[in-house]
């Protein structure tokens, strides 16, 4: 059995929020290793988290490590040394709030195309990390925070290990819990997609929720406060909810919650985790095939879908938008071609970031 440790890849705002909440929530002796490509960042995260843990009297400790790049080899070296029970990836090549913090012709393009266009940039580090985990025995649980609704199915199609994602539908569930305030013991189940972080044009396309098996009516108004908040502020919620999950997983406590990309499925679902085993826990009258079909339809709204055979399909709007800059950009590729596509998008992004963004409204 692996030691009760956690490795977190990345030191951005989400990784920081997770660590700062873990510092006060994790009641078991545990070492959290934060891995960054910027040594100062991981050291800073671990200092603040250690101070919070010491002030709170919790036994969790934080350790900072750095790598030049997130590669299978560099991650493997850290995992062989740490032997964690859980690996959480929070590192990608694309920030979801770049368009509000540093608008450019690149962010204008991704706004037109849909967030799904950035899938190759979101998946690159996750592929390296999952490849590193494949060689370990026993394998740690691999959780992914970077666009898990689409990246996790990509990993599954490549035959790589993936347990579940964090954020997205878990954030929706946390916000609904605040709005509904269920009584102790009442079960909240949420079916939804990353796309539902925004308000759908048609209320009939919104996320679905059930309270003790009874459908929740008019989910949209219950999510109004979340959708009005700045996306970067929401990391304080996502980080806390993720820390609660990690604190339970590291000691093997049973968990009933809603998570994105469980076992490589597209979108988010209510799940049950017991003894490192995850199963869907859908409400009565909702068969798995129907839940998956709904999430596949919602994925199209986000601009990308990943088929079970590994085909990655970009929506028509995404393809039209990107071809204004890359005329030969494929409408679909196989999952194994995603790293090459990532390189092309990084080159394009570098060029477009130097361009001023056209005046446009953002969702």
C-alpha cells in the first residue's frame, strides 16, 4: 500500500487554494508534495500551507519540489521518490481566465471557438503524468483538474489511468448545496458539464440536479450567484471542495459526491467512492447511457468531444474560428495526435498574444 501522501502538479491559484484548505482540513498525518516549474512558487505555497497547518494543529505537512518541465521522466522521478497514494494534476498550458486578465487576439479566438479548442493545451501535462503513473506499482489514484470533462475521456482513449476529475460539476454541486441547504442526510446529485459554468441560452439545456431522488426545478436561478462571480474567485470554492475530497480519499473514507470525468467518462456525474473503487450513483430513472448521452451533447456546446475510439472532434464553430488562423487545422484528430496539435496551438498563441484583442463582449 502506498504511503498516505499526495502529489500536486502545479502551483497556480487552484493548487494554492487546495493546499491552503488541506492545511486546515486534513486530520491525518500526510505529506503533500507540490511540484512546480517555478521553484519560488512551490516554496511559497508550501510555506503558507505549513503555517496554516501549524496554526490549526493539523498533522499534514507540505514539501516543495521543482522540475524544469512536466515530462513523463521528471514526473516519474518524483513519484518513485514520494510513492504517493494520490496524484492530482493542476498544471496545463492554458489558464481559463486569461481572456479577462490578459485579453489578446488569442483570447478573442478562443472566445469565438469555445473553450474546447484549448483541449490540447489542457491535456499535455495530464498525458505526461498519466504515462508516469502507468509504470508504478501499486498505482496511485490519478485525479485531473484541467478540463477533466474532455481531458479524462482523452486519457481513457489512450489507455492511460484516470480515476476522476475535480471542479466543474463539483463546483455546481457545491453552489447548489449552498442554495438548497439540504438537511443532514439528504442526498444531492448533480449531472452537468464544464459548459454549465456559464448560463445556457436555453434554460432547458441547464445542468440537472436531484435532492433525495426528486428533481430540482429551475436549477439556473440557484446557480445565479456562482455564475455572476469572477471565475478566478471561484477557485476558493473549487479548492476547498477538492481539499475535502482529498482528505477523505487519503484515508479511504467513503465519499458520495458529484465529480467530472469519473473513470474517463465525458462530463460530470454523481458518484460513490468506496475503498478506491468508483461507481456512478445516478438517480432513479436515469440510466448511465442517458447520462453519458446528455454530457456528450453538452460537450458539443463547449466546442469539442472525445469519442470512445479516441477520435477528438472539434465543433463546426471551433473549426471555422481556428481556420481563420490555421487553414489546415483538422476538424478531428486521434487522441495520440494531441501533443503535436498542442505544439501548433502554442506557436499560434505566441503570435496572437502579441496582437491587440478586437473589441468584443465576453460571457
